[in-house]
C-alpha cells in the first residue's frame, strides 16, 4: 500500500513563481519600443547685475518634445543553459524626432539612426565578452553604433533571481533601470551628431531644452540618461490576457532625484566658446526629480516578457550665471513634463 505524501501548509506557502526568460535555439523575439518625452518651461526669471531684465520673465511659452521608435528582431542561433550565446539582430525600423516651440514658432528635427536596415551578429566568447559585427547592410560610420548591445532582452533587467511568491518585491538598481528604459543603447541607436564647423555646443544644461542633436546627452533627455535611478518591482496576484498571451503582472516603481553633473566644457578649456563670443558660465546648477510607475506583463508558460508600460513626471530647476566683461547675467528656470514608454515583445 502506497502512503500519501502530506505537504505542510508552510511548504505550500513558500512555493513561488519563476520569472526568467528562456532562450532556445531557433527561437526569437520581435521587439517594438516607443518612448515620448515632453517638457515645458513653467517659470523663468533673468537678472542682469542684480536687476530684473524686462521682457525675459515668465515661462516664455517654451516647450520641447522627443519621440523614439525602434523595431527589431532577434533570432537565437545558439544557446546554452537557457541563455543566448549567438544571435542575429535585425533592425527593421528606427525613427526619432525632436520638436522645440518658443514664442509661437516650432521647429522639428529628425534623428539620423545608422542601424536601420542593418543586421548585427552578436556572439559571446569564452571570456564572456560579446563580439558585435555587421552581418548584413551598411556598416555605420559612428563607432558608438556598435557599442552597448546586449544579447538578453532589456526587460530581463526588471526580473528577479530565483522564484518569488505573490506579493514579493525586489529592488532595482541604476543599471537595471537604464537597461529597462533602453537608455544604455540610446547612443547606439540614435548617435549624436558632432557640431558642425562654427556651431556652438548645445543642450548642456539638462533643464533648458537644448537643441536636439540626435542622441542622449543633450537637452531634457540628458536628465534620464544621467539620473541616479532606483526602483522596486512587485509580483502581484493579477493574471491578465495581453496580446493573446496569459500573463502575470509585475508593478514597477522607478524614481530618481539629485543634482545634474556640470556639463562638459568644449575642448581646449573653453577656447572654442570664447572664439564664438560666448560667455563662460561662472556658476551652473540643475536639480531634477523623476517619478515613473508601470506594469510588466510576463508569460510563465512561454517564459518571456510580453509587454511593458511605464509613465510619469519629470521636473528640473536650473540656475545659471554668466559673466561677460563687467556684466553678470543670472537665469533661473523651472521645467516640468512627462515621460512614457511602451514595449511589446512577440514571436516573429
């Protein structure tokens, strides 16, 4: 006679859910990422030698926006222990644009991605380093386009190690948040064009809505790129159907606040700026605050992320002082806006 095996209630309670992506040979993922950043100057004041400058106060009706969209397909060529060791990544489309509005006039500039239509081959060596090369298409002229690529999905950064129970939470560090928001590949997908001859550097302040130059590090997007991120993810008991796939729901809270680092001066100790007749900034300070909330949808059956949606607020306060000759001008500016991102992952 076989005796039944009895499990204690405690044993049942500790049973958890495995949330990790499985990478098998001949499998793949189609990834679509869209993001939008919108900012508006809510207050601005200017003083010259301690006296208010008339006509330069208020918000000035200054706003800016940035959009990104990337669609690419990963095909797993080889894998080991559920992790990819070789894959191809084909960029079906890459697009981006930036708009700036001031005084009723609006300008738009399109990004100039170099990987659209290109297929990259990624292979992990025995030392763990990833070799990236162009398998099909025209090789990009910017070396940054070949850097920062990872073999695993960016949303893997939001997943915990091991099994977790319903209601369990885990911390997310700066690198994990940057990966999940695709900030670590921003310079590769949207390389920043170098200033043309005679053009002044732009966008160094992070809070002033500097001119769009096609990559991270300029204008408002500089805040997201350099922010000291931290976050928390929680596995809920919610189960939903997303894009025809049964999913568990993970809530995500991301935040960052602090002081922006001082922007880099032009090469040669500022001589370029001086040659263009630009005053040197004697004092510069920008503080920022970002708060985002979102949901990650994960399929335990297919062992992969299915979708991710996140949005929230971003704000900056900047204080700049510049001296030219014997005159000193000080500008204070507050900007507020929103950031949102959506990610969809399917089988190609």
